[in-house]
C-alpha cells in the first residue's frame, strides 16, 4: 500500500502541484490549508508522513508541530523560509524529522521524504538519541552503523572509530597526529601512517562523489575537517 | 557632568539668597544709622536741658541720680577742667571719640557716650540696657536663618526635578543603544513630563516604523518565495521541459532570484541587530576549507580560532569565494593565518583585479563599475554582506592588488575576536 502524505500549506497552488508530483512518484497525497485541519487529520491517524509549512494562516508551523508531537510521532518534514536559521534549529529541537527551505527542488523533497519514512519504518533504524546527524548522513555510535539517506554504509571498525572522531569534532581542523590520539586505544598499529588510506575508504562509503569530497575535507599541510554544514544546510 | 544642572539651579538659588541678604543688611544699616544720628542729637539736647549748667553740685548730683535710676545708666559729670563733679553708678570715662558713633556696640551692649554741655563740662554715660530706637538687632542673623531654611527646603525640590530629567536622559540613552521598546516614565504635568511624553511618542513612532520596515521585508520575501517555489515545482512537473539547456536556465535563474531574496532579507536583518545572538569559538580554517570544497577553491593556512557566528562566517567566506569566481578568474585561493596577533583570511583570484580608483565602493550594495553593461551584472549584495558580517565580528575587510595581478580580499579579525 502506498504511503499517505499529508501536505499542510496555505499555498493551495503549490500544494496541488506537490500532491500531483508525489502521486506520480508512488505516494498517496492529500492537502489541507490550515494547521487545525491538519491536526484533525493526524488525530484520525491518517497520514504516514506530514509535509508542514512553517507559515500557516491559523497557527505558526512550530506551534502546529508541538501539538502534533503531543499525540503522534508521525514523521514530519518542515518547509521553512531559506535564510532563517533560527527557524530550522527550533524545528529540529521540537521534533521535526527533517526540514527543507522553500523554494525546494521537488526531487530533493522526494528523497528526504523517502529517507524519513525509511528511518521510521525500517526495523533496524530505530532513531537513536545519541546518533550524530549531518543532513542526509546519520552516524549511530551505539549500533556502530552509518547511514546515508537511511541506507546502511559498510565501514570497518577502525574506519568507524575514525569517522566518529572526525564527526565529533565537526568544524575543526584535525591533524593526523590529533586523529591518531583520538582513536588510539586498542588498534594503535592499525592506524600507523595509514590515516589517509582509511579516510579515502570512508569517503568512498559516505561521499556522493569521493573525488570531490564534501563531508571529509583535506586541508593541505594541516589535516582533515569534517564539514559541519552538509547538503546545503548552511 | 551628571547633575551639573542640579548644581547650577541650586547654586543660583543660594546666590540670589545671598544677594538679597547682603542688600537687606546694607539697607538696614543705613536706615539705622540715620535714625541713630537723629536720636543722638535729641538725646544730647535732652541731657543738656535736664542738667543745670553751673548749678549747685548737690542738685546736680540729685538730678544725675534721678536720671541714672530712670534710665538704668551709669552717669559721670566732669567739670570743664576734668574734675568729676557728680557720679551715679559706676564711673564712666570721658572719651570723646565714642560720642557720636553708634548707640550699640557690636556685642549688643550699649556704648558709653559723652555729651558736652554749654559750659564746657562733660557728661559721660553708659546705658546698661539698650535704649531708644534702632532695636532691630542683627538683621543679618534673621536673613541667614531665612536663607538656610529656603536652602534646605529647595534642595529636595531641585534634586527631584533634576532626577526626573536624569531618568529621561537615561531612557533616551538606552533607546539610542538599541533597546527600542524603552519608554520613560511620565509623571505630573510639568515641562519635564512633557519632554518625557514627547520622547515616548517619538520612540513609539520610530519603533513602529522600523518594525513595519522589518515586517515588510519579511513579508515581501515570503510573498516572493511562494511564486518561486511554485515555479520551481512546475519546472519539474512540466514534461515538455524535461532536461535541456532551457530547463537548466530556468532553474538557475530561479536559484539566483531565491539567493537575492535571501540576501536582501539577511542584509536587513543584520541592519537591525546590534549584537550577534549566538557566538562560539569557530575554527576559521576548517570553515574556509569546508566552503572551499563546496566552491572548488584551494584552501591553505594554519588553524585559527575566531569568536563568532559560524553560519554568518560561512556566508562571509562563501560570498568572497563566489565573488572571486564570478568577477575574478581562476585559480582562486584562500588562506587563513595569524598576522601580528590578528587572524587574517585572504581570498585571492587571478582576474583583472579591482582598479585602485574604485576603493571601498566595491563594498556598496549593488555596486556596478561605470561602463559595465546590464547583462554583465553588478556585484549584488555579496560584498556588502561580507562587510556587514565582518563588522558584526569586529573585523575589517579591504582589498589589495597583489603582485602578479588579480584581486585579494583581506578580512582581519582583531585580537578581541580572534582566540589563539
């Protein structure tokens, strides 16, 4: 059975097009224009996922999200205004599964919608509170797993430790020595002068294009940086 | 100079009191002296009439004793040759100089006085109690008392007045500092209250104006985005547009419009804040490397920490890189390092460079060099945002012409913002 998506947006013309687009791509879609109508729909246990606009005529999107979360854990993708960073942070803090700034690329919305549905439906993908999320990338230390777009990516144990060390220091340049200090422990010799090799293996697993890495970036003469803002989150 | 108005008003009050006091004292003195002079003449005439000139000593002594008793005075009568011929009470020396001066000595006790009779004999007398007119004793003391009372009573009034003015001033200062919701208390119906009310009114107007300006920009950008979002959606839905240069052109133009809307919104937001809300230590090299990977710009240098807003700094770096790619020529290079204790970011391209005559105008919003065509486009808001963001981090931005051509933009974060 196709997943049902509820679109809550007062821009009726956009909602209609989005609904058509989602239906062309294998979803069932319904659109409402007010938060009140959306909340009623969710209370009836209707949708499998919600696309929620941040600006609604009767209630702001964050308030609507707060009320949804009081009764339901249905996956919610928020549509925000680009450039309003605080909106996004607030959205994630009160339980949006993902967000996308308007105007969006419909294919990207589709991909993210599929990802959050996979995250919610997949048996192994119960969301871990300790998971590190960077846009489409999710690193889950307790289960020692890495997912891109909700799909598991294979890494060896050393590589996973190295990735966690990088991700926990996202936005900081780390020298090879610092990286070795961070992951040292059991497998010290495994990292002996081979950090670069391991990094390129990790890149092959998590980068969209390993030749133009966006997540693990080399800083000439210094070391590596794990990018803080990925997938155009800014 | 806080409270100087208070000091002025209060001192003016005290000074006018002092002037009035001195004037009154002088006036009283003059009048008293005139009265006293009239009185002495009459007194001398009276004494001369009472004492029989050349009479017999016994009746003289009796008269002197009568007078002494009647006026409670010491009286001594001297013959012209200096002999004492009659005494009542204690002996009074016959020193002429006192004669026509004042009735009262400065210690408020009667002075002895001497009257010369027709036959040349002298009468020296000292009243034990004040006598005659001129009873106004010590007008100065009264005036001083009045002055003190007024001075003390005026203090709280003047203090209160200047305190209220001070409260209005502080309110204005807070407001000017950016707390636009500041209002000052309006108490009573005097001029100070009127000033406070006028200020509140003006503050209200300005705040409303700024608020509506902000709301206008926010709403305008939202309104602009709705059709942009629909257009973007429609491009992907429209089957006949599938793949091809025209479709890519439409999508690119939509992205440019969207970026412009965002930049206008960000510029207006930066205009309205005077302080960054969230700052944290940011690794500027890491951040530059991140943007370099995104924009295809080579990044080098050493790790350097800067206190700031990571998203805004990312924006600054990206705008510099995009500016170099758009208006300069590759290769574009970025470098982060320490110079004289400051953290310095350089973004350099190898294009035609910026003419020296352009100066800082390249940082103006929508700057366009003369003779440049419409289609070539201007600089938009990119560099103007760079300057705004740098300013919010206490950093300076300039451009230089490096040896070997091209343009180099330099952002210098001073030691306060840079953390070693």
